[in-house]
């Protein structure tokens, strides 16, 4: 079957109309998503929950971080509504997108993938809001320069750290900004009492370090001790066992401080991969056994230990 030139033009027009319709549906769904987030926020305020985790809700965050951040902001005054977030991928699922859209914050997002950064720059949010996106592979030596060259320094609202690897060492090195709130990913596999992290490697990539993608990051205790040295206190964790929240000590008047043991959550999500990249759905104990011969660094004394000696009973 052959098509005339006119038929091809008509088909192309219909495809373009379909594309525009699908894009509009996507935009409309996004607006509904934002509205539901605002409704959830108002309902929580009216209900006055008494527990930190009662404030969890998800708009753009991977889990309930959107609601927990809004809760902290209701008790912590932020003068400069600026954020820095790295490890954002395409920025469709992040800890700061709701701040950008709902609360009109400004900020910088960083990811090591040029494809991801191009996606962000072609998202309508990039012209609708004051957002900067930079493609950089972050390490402890370059993070301050990346932030500073994007015009951000000093007192800012929020920092979100999630690089699936060198999180501890990057957090440790940041001194060009003084965030009022910090959100940081921890690895629940490393327990609630050890101060450990994967050893520092400036070229660390989670999937390359171990095929399972389970070998990454630092323990909740290591990150909490580091935060304390930098003038921050732990105020909570999300219910899934992935992210913890810190508030700068000079802003703690209305915020309860907690210990790692009080808020640690043994993760239930099963994200383990096999050698060919397939999901293997290992549970917590099986995951630790798989990693038994890998090293963890005691960040307090700099000594390396096998995971089997620390965590596999």
C-alpha cells in the first residue's frame, strides 16, 4: 500500500495532534499531582499530627520526603529559599521538585549523566522556575567549586545528598554552603550502631562496585556523627529506611532531636541485582551475606573491616 503526499501530511498532522494531546494530559496530571500535595499539606496542618512520620506524603519524592520536608519547614524559618540537590537523574522523582513548583524556591541540581541534564533543561520547569542543572560527576574535591560557580554560597534552605556511594565523604567536604536543613540517604544494611561507609573512591559507581547494587553509602550512625561535627542534629528518618533529616543546631527551638537508634529503619525494599542486572529480590539477611567479603571503612578510626566480621552473624 502506498500513500499519497497529501495522505502522509494528514497522517503526520494527526500524529502531531496526538502527541500534543498526550503532552497536555501529562501536564494536567502533573497539576493534579501538585494540587493533591497541597491538599495533603493543609490536612496535615489541620490534623496536627504528633509523630514525625505522620507527616509523610509523596508528590515528587521517591517516598514520603515531600511531606517531611514541609513539616520541618513549618518549624524552621528559611530566609533564602535556595536548595542544592545532587543525584537527581531526570529530576522527575526528587526531594526538591515540590519546593521548586509549590513553594517557588530556586536551586541547583547536579547529575553525572548528560542525558539526564538535557532532559531537565527541556522540561518546562526549566523556564518556568529559577532552576540550574549541571552535568558533573561529583567527588569530595570538586563539590564546593561546582556549587560556588553556580552562584550559591553561605546560608541556604536545603541540601539533599544522594549519590549512591561517596555520600559521607562529599557531605564531609562541603563547606561553601550552610544549609538549614539537610536530607541524606543512608544504607540501612549497615545497621544502627556502626559508624561505617564504603571506602572512598572518587570514581565510585554503585553498579560497578558490586553487581548487586547493594554496596554503597554510609550508615545512619556515621552520617549523624558527621552532622554533629558540622553543627547539625538528627530530627528523623523516613519510614522506608532510606533518608534521614538534619536541622542546623541554631534552628532547633521547635524541633525534637532524636538518636539514630530511635529512628533507624531496617529497609524492606528488595533492590538487589544479579550478575546480569536482573532483580533478585534478596531480603535483608541475604543481602548482607552476599556482600560478606566486601570492605567497610570505620570512619572514626580509618580502619577497614570485612562486612562478615561486622554484620554477618
